């Protein structure tokens, strides 16, 4: 039996940004970043009201097609509750189309808000973190960004069976506790990048030696992130996707090379164009100044916990 949510019930979800791949961990490694969108949802008597502030306010649809609204509706359905009407306010801080998981954060935030509304009525209706990973990954088609925003920290994520469609796969993730010496710096340019375009640059087949190389580096990345940050440089090497995207991302490619020459473990954040630096020392002030002179925002970010809603 479906439970109708009470008029006036309100929740607010705070959801972190994320970065995926982290070099060798294509579509599997991710990390939650201390840059947050906020979503407030109130139950009304009928209809849909949506308001968007900040990033993407002029670009995203203000209606039922909005990704947050779709996620809220999916979360309410999964929890077995019904809302006669919704008023949704999105306060967006996470840059869009920059490789910082903005779409995954929108989905996770909407699902978490729905989950918190259901729990207000009956705590037994609340979805588990594993269910939130599953539902959010079905939207995304891969679990690296979504699971990072759900669980926080760094994550290793996977899906099975590989042959199934994205909505028929079972998605899972495990949180890794990031070593306290590691902090993150994101170099965020003004230009945007299309994930579908940069994915289209990747070949269908890769050489066995390149696949073996990335398997070794992906395993090493887990060790480096959790126990041995001194291994971050070799642990973030990649042969499967960053070089293949270089022609479409010349600025990011230049900065990754420049930072790595200075001994900083820099990688492409997701599909780019943001560059993520995994640091154990202070980010060099002269490099920050140079990046900012090129119109790049340099953000020093904490490794974040997962989404919260109340």
C-alpha cells in the first residue's frame, strides 16, 4: 500500500560533487569532493513548482524533465510513498559539464530528499545506501560518480553482469577511507566539456599490454589512496582514456603534464575539462597564480562525506 506524504513536509538534501576515474580507474574509482549542491523539497497539495539558483539556472529545464525532479519521483516510488504536489528549490554550486559529477549529484540529491521524506512518515520505509547506489547508478549508467556522492570518501564501484543493459545491471560500491595526508585541488576552467563527446573519442578495443598496465595501476591506486600516498604518482598513471581525449582537452592535458612534472599526482577529472590534483604538500602558489591568470578557478577541496538529508 502506498503512503501519501503529509502536506507541508519539508526536507533539505546536501550532496557533494565527485570526481571519477582518478587516472587508471575508468568507470570504477571515484571520490567525493567538498563542493555541495542543496535541494529543498516541500510537499504541496498539487502540481510541481521548481526553482533553480546558481549553476545551470539558465540552462536546465524548470519542469518535470529536470533531473532532480525525476530522481525525487523515482525515490518516492522506490520507497512506496506518494506526494500530491512538490515544491523544489535547487541551490547549485557544483559547476556543470566540467567533470565534477554535477548530474550524478543532482540524481543522488533528489533520491536522498525523497528518502528523507519517506523516513519522516515511517523510518522502516527508508532506502539503504546500497539501494541509493543502485537507483542513482541506473540514471547514470555507471556507478563511479553516483556512489561517491552517496557513500563519501573514495569508492571502488562495479556492475554486473557486464552484458546487461544499464537499467538491468546490479551496481555496487565500497567506500575507501582516504589517507589523512591527501587533499584535493581542482583546476576548473570556464569552458565546458561533453561527456558523450569525449567518450566518443575512446576506442572500442585496447591493447592487452595497456589493459594490463591499467589493471596494475588501478590496484595500486587503492593502496595509495588509503595507506601509501607516497605512491600516488605511479598509482595515477593511465593508458586507456586520458591520452585518447587529449586532442579535445588541450588545456587540461597541458596542466596534467605540468603538474606531474612537479611531482603532483594530477589526473583528468571524469571526462574533463577539470584537472584534479591529489596532493600531500601545499599546492605551489606560483602554479595557482599561473592557472588563475589563464581564467582557471583553483579550488582546494576536502574529501567529503556522502549525501545527507533531513
